[in-house]
C-alpha cells in the first residue's frame, strides 16, 4: 500500500530520510499482536473477525499522529477471555513504545490502548463478542 502521508523527515549530511505513517502503524501492530492475550487488531465491525481468521493487516486498528520528532498512537485490540486486561494493555504500551522508538527514532509520547472486544474459545471454536 502506497501512502502519501509522511510521518517524519530527517535531514542529514547525505540527504533526507522519510518514514510514512503506514510504517509506524505496522511497527505498532506487530508489537501489539505479539503480546500474549491479544487475539487480534480491531479495524471496524468485520475487521476483528478477519484478523482472527488469519488475514493480517497489522496497520488496521491503529491510528497515529506524528509530528516532526514525536508521535502518539491509538491501538484498538481484541483480547482473549480470561486475561487481566490492565496487564495486557500495559504490556502493549511498553512494547509498542520501545519498538517504534527503536526503529524510527521518533519519541512516543503516548500509546492509548482501546479494548474493543473479547474472544472466547470453546470446543476449538473462537467466538467473538464486541462492543457495538
């Protein structure tokens, strides 16, 4: 996916480096989905279901606001039933902040985690309950 939004541009002695918003979203999504207890990203009414079925668009369910040197990230996730949500959310915040700062050089000022649904697993089937 090609995007015209440029999140940051760094000029050094050799030229400029541009990082698209989509790149920041993908880094955040990859970091969030690796946390135990996260079932998937929530990207709309049918988005969460698609993520759970194995179709991954890691930028879905993530919004970023990027300045010249700082960024704020909003993440919308679906969690597994039985996890302690505050712990999972805290792990997401820490992981996303660390990954985005390490890979882009941007300062992450906030990572807001929004839990949009819960997945129940019964008899090998996943059943999702979402806030509508």
